[in-house]
């Protein structure tokens, strides 16, 4: 008999150690529709009647068609798809246009705009059903058969939604269980564990297990008695796969059934014990579930799985030997660590050597801003010692039992080797490297914006105030993230938030400054989702945040590795030429800024077409 009080006591201890991480994992599961769907009640409720006031909802159903739709709009989109499947493309197009017009007319919010921007285009395209009409029209033009297109649409939709369901949603359930199980024993869980299944090279295998589980549950649903019984029979499958992603699908399902034999009613009573929490979730419109109940329930069930796993091994249940991740449930002994970490044991027993930090201006640049002067051998040696010491501290943390020892993974793919001397994202950048990175980021930003207009409008538009192929706001933003946010690199979440704040500040005041100097705007986000005075918007800030993460952890280190291979006698002249060209462009553009169509008077194609049509009508 398993004591619920003991399970909940242990779960609370685990939750206390990793509260914010566990809450974030569960919240992400909510937003991708993996589980805890009722937690979205707070987002769905606006205090009005669903019939009279257009009850807005965030639909995370398996179909995905209802994303961002009101309940009434969802019915219209279903009607559009029905018309398309019957070959009535013209009727479906007309219904889509009417719905799109209605959505824009009803959206009078200046902050929650829905008429401009990539996110708005996607939201409106899905909300109005326009995306499905366009797919049908193009496919009909290519294949010339409405029936064939309808069949292909159904097949491809099923395949897409199946991949979304099993590779993303269901597999994330497995990944989340891995986080919670590690959190029971260890104080630190690296964020790299999000890639647990891909890194183990068992992603497809795990997805197939979850697919087969869904098939079994669907078949049992045809028998009334099978719904509750088989729900609990297969309850442990995600936990089993989280422990051993290499297990075969039928073996995982069969093992869950054997482990749950005689414990289904017990598991159901655990569910009933959460009824007061469900009531609190309802009263708080989902807030309690988002910030506590979801993580608490998951932690309790992980404790329950641990108990059933111990009983299965104690009683010799067939298949229990496949639950082979020993160190997921206990910390390894010193001798066990020594066998796998023998090549680095000498660093564990010795104190971490202190690296003498540079002082003065050099010390300020390297310690606080992560900047070195020229990247000489002396500078690089200091950085190498820093990287070595950081890796040794991480090893010591593993040996202290604070983190799961990856070399003891049962899966050989996950038990990687350790390189002590490799500086990755914790590094210093030379001034010459930062100059080149500034121009590279500026060029990437310019190419990004030019390509967007080229794809959207079919015309080349030289974006920006300057005339050269660079947008300095991207270069300055990238370099500022590397320099000013140097101290945040060890904390990815803090780095992400800081990048959003920094880039938002830079973009807002750059827009303000340009308008003050030239009396006009080079961008206007009015109508974009979550915009502030048209100078910044949620879409841009989110992009900057993700871009900042890519710069700090991937792009900048990779580019810096290449730049370090260039000799100074080549690097210095290249930087001087680029700086001189940039200054020349700045001086010329201060009196002759880049203006014209696509820059200061960019308008939607629909508005241009309407103006041309009006002029033609007046002339006639």
C-alpha cells in the first residue's frame, strides 16, 4: 500500500527545489497543447457571453485549425473547408474574404493589432481560412483535379497533425517527465535536457511508442468499460520512455500494464485527492494550475512511478529489467564515478586553480564586457584557462551529486566525452572581431529585410537610412548583446529577457532619434501585435530575443572561431576599409538619407492598387 501523504511530501520537496523550472515546463506544455489544457481558462475568459460578445479562445486542439479563433469564427472556417472539400473553391474564397474583413473591422485595439506584420498575417490567414483556400487554389492549378486535391489535402493534413501530435506534443510529455524525475534527486537540471530525445537518437522511436499508445487507447474507447481501465493501464508509458527511450513500443505499453495491475484504483484515488485543487483552479480561472497545481500533480505522479518501479523490480515483473537508468533514482557512488570519469579524476581531487584576472582598463574590458584588445596569444591563453576552470567546476558539481552524470547514461549516444579546454559561448571577443561581427550582423539584417520585401512584394527595396548594404541597428544590437549582457551568459533565461529589454530600448529610441532629426519614420509598427507607439512591437521583440540567443550561443562563437584564424596583417586592413566606408556612408546619409518608395512611404500592395484604380477612374 503506497501512502499518498508520503508521495505528496516528497513531491513538494522536489517542487521546492525546482519551482520555476517545473512551472515553466508545465506552462510550455499548456501552450503547445501537450497537456493541462484546462489551464488556459484564464486566457479564454473575457467576462462575456460566447454568443453575444464573440468569446475569444486559444484553441489548442489536435487539429490546430482553431488557433486564435473565436467559437463563431471556428464554425465559419469549418464551413470554408467543407466547401473546398466539395470542390467549391470560389464559394470558399468568398467566405474567407468576408470573414477576414469581419475580423479586421472588429479589431479596434491599437496594441493588439491584427492588420500588419508577419504574426498578424499568419493569424489572419488561419483565422479567416485564407490559408486553406490558397493551398487548394495552387494545388488545383498544378494538378487540375479538385477531387485529387481534396484527397491530398486530407491526407497531408492528417500526416501534418500526426507529426505535430506525436513528435512534438506527446514527446514533450516524455521530456517533461525526464525533467521531473531528475529533479527528484539532483539540484541542477541543464536546459540541454530539452533535447533529450533527439540527442539520444530515439526521437522517432519514442514518437512511435506514443503513436501506438494513442491507437490502443482509441480502440479501447469503443468499449465503455475500456476507457477508464485502459487509461490507468497505460498511465506509466511516458515515464517508462523518459527513463529508457530505447525501449520498444509494445514492451513499454505491456510493462506499464503489468506495473499498474492491482494499482489502478489506487492511482484513481490519487486523482480524486486533487479535486480541491481543481476547484481552486476553477475559482482562479487557471492561475492556481499554471503556478502550482500542474507542477505539483506531475511531481506526485513521478513519485508514484518511482514507487511502482521499485515494486516491479522487487517482485520480478517481466520487463522490469528494461528500467535500467539506475542513477535517475539514486546518486552514484564514488567508485562508480571513477570508472567513467577516470580520465578527468585528477581535476576533481585538486582545487580549481585560480586565474589571475587582469587589472585596470584591460581587466574592466575582459571581466565585465568580455572584450579583449587584439586577441593576442596572451589574451587567448587567459580565456583558455577560464574555459578550463569553468569545465572543471561543472565536473565537480557532477561529482558532488548535484547533477545527473551524463557519462553514466545507459544510452551510449548520451554518454559524451568531455573537453576541458574548449571555450564555447563563455569567451572574450577582440575589438577587431567585434568590428567584423558588427558588419556581419548589419549585413544579415539588411539581407533579412530586403528579402522580406522581395518575397512579399516582388520588388527590391534598399532598406535603412544608409545607402550601403548594412542596417547598423542589427549590428549595434548584436554587439551590444555580446558586450553589455556579458554577465548574463551563464543564465539563458536571464539572457533572453535581457536581450528583449535591451533591443526594445535600442529600437524605440533609435526610432525616436531618427524622427527628431529627419522629421519622419523609417518604420511604423502601428497595427502590429503588442506595439508601443508604433516604435516597437511584440513580434519584433520576440524576434530580437530569439536572435540574441542565437547570436550569443551559436552564431557569434562560430564566427569568432573563423575570425581568429585570420592573421592580424589581413584583419586590421579589412576592418579599416569597412570602418572608413561606413563613416563615409554616415556622413553622406546625414544630408542625403536613403528615402523613397519602400523606405519612408511603404504601403501595403492593396492600398497601392486601390489608389491606381481610383486614378484610372478619375481619368476615365
